[in-house]
């Protein structure tokens, strides 16, 4: 049954509010506010559905794998790289899904309650997970917001359409820091995530600390190579052509790290289609800036990008941001980043 939040949760909340002071919220509302009651209801329904034989609780026996829940498949890969054979990792948002429009199910609530560790990204990307966590009330659970401690770039998509609804509710407790949540698209930030994952797993499962350390060391070396590769390929694109029009606002950290200019976003708000004026503006920007390609992302309907590309007379290509793919194109974080820079580089040269 639901118990009070653990101390870990409370400490983390303090960190959130401290950061919020540096990046004040202006009427910003989060997905997690959509339905606290409905999510709590989901968990109750799940536990009731399991009956007395339900698997609520968690806590692995000796020799069993530690159970880890993450919100997005990109982070699942990072945790699997560090956790190796010792960790079983479950991504709540399935491959191909969008964390920004995701609705948790009773099954997700159950999986969360059984997990010893939960990794969330933070900054509003996956804040719905916090209702699942508090409903689960697993005091033994370690919850880590991976982006905590990184300096956010302002902007990023939020759920503007839900704002009015929550104004009415007068809900203050779930505000979050402002800034773009897509840190991992700069490899240096992914390395930061990996270090935090290593430290967390080592703390929760001290017997595996050496293994986590070794896995992380090897993987961080691969990420260093990946970072070099992206810098090299980006650097070979003439500077005046290093301009991107992406589908949603996921690439500011990528752009900053690798020297690109973000000149347009097709979908300002992942939950609402843009109007004809916005579409016309994107088309005009593409023409003025002579951008050769419009990038789609698999978690969104490509129809809109096709329309824009057709009107502007440019190519359409797919990039990866919030989800991996089932195939090898973006089957891992590393593959995803290589495919992205290869496609950008081919389209821009
Ligand atoms: Zn996103």
C-alpha cells in the first residue's frame, strides 16, 4: 500500500526547487499534473488485479538481477551498457514512443513498484513517472534524475494546452525547473549520465561495483570516440551549411556541442499541430536560409514534415532523439548518434 515518500525522494525534490529558482517558471505546467488521481488509480487497479499473489514490493534475492526502470529507451541502453549481466532494465516508454505524449498504463505502474532503481531524465520530459513512483510508495527504491547538476539550455517543449486546467487546480507541488530536457544529444552529457548510472548501481548493488566500474570505463572510452567522430564529421561541413530544421525542439545541446545553428522547429509543441501560419513561417525560413533538408523523427507523424519539405522543395530525412529503433539504424545510443551525424553530414555537403 502507498507509503510516504522516501528520504531520497525528498532530497531530490529539494534539488529541483533550488534549480527552479535559477530558472524561474512562468506559468509552465508539466505532464505529471495531468492526472495524479488517474495514475494513482492505475496502480490501485493493477495491485487489485494481481490479487494476493501480486508482485508488489520488490527487492531482489541474492544472485538475482537488480531491477531497473527507466523512462526512455535511450537511457535503457546506457544503463544496460553499465549494468551488463547484473541488471534487468525496463523502459516505460516503448521503442518508437514519445515521452512527451506518453500515457502510463497499469502495467507500467506495476513494473515501477517492483524496481529497485528508477532513472528519470528530468526537466519535464518524463515527469509523469513521479506519480507512478509516489503511488508505488516503495521506500527502498532509489530514484535518480539523471540530468540533475547539468546546466539547462532554455526552451524545450512543454504541455501548454494543459496549463489552464492546472491553473484551476492550483497545483503547486509539481512544478519543475525550466529548460530543454534533451541533454543526451551532446555526448558529453551522455557521459555524465553514464557516470551517475555507474555510481547509482554501485551504491544499490555494492557486490557489482567493480563490474560496473569496468563496464563504465570501457563504455566511456567508446563514447569519447563517438564524440570525436561527430566533431570530425560536423567540422567537415562548411560552416554556412551547418544549419538545422528539426521536427521537435530536441537538438539544442547537439547544436551547441557540434557547432550547428538551429534555425527552425516544425513542431513547437509535441502535443499540438502547428497552424498554417506557423507552417508557412517554417517554409519561409527554410527557403531564406537555404536549408537542404527537413528532419523528421520516428515518434511523430511524418506527414507534416513531408508537406513542409514539399512546399519548400527540399528533401526529408529522419533523425533520432527521444527513442531508439528496433533495427540497427538507431538500435543503441551510439548507433543513433552516428546515424544522426552521418545523415546530417550527407544532407549538408
Ligand atoms: Zn523530445
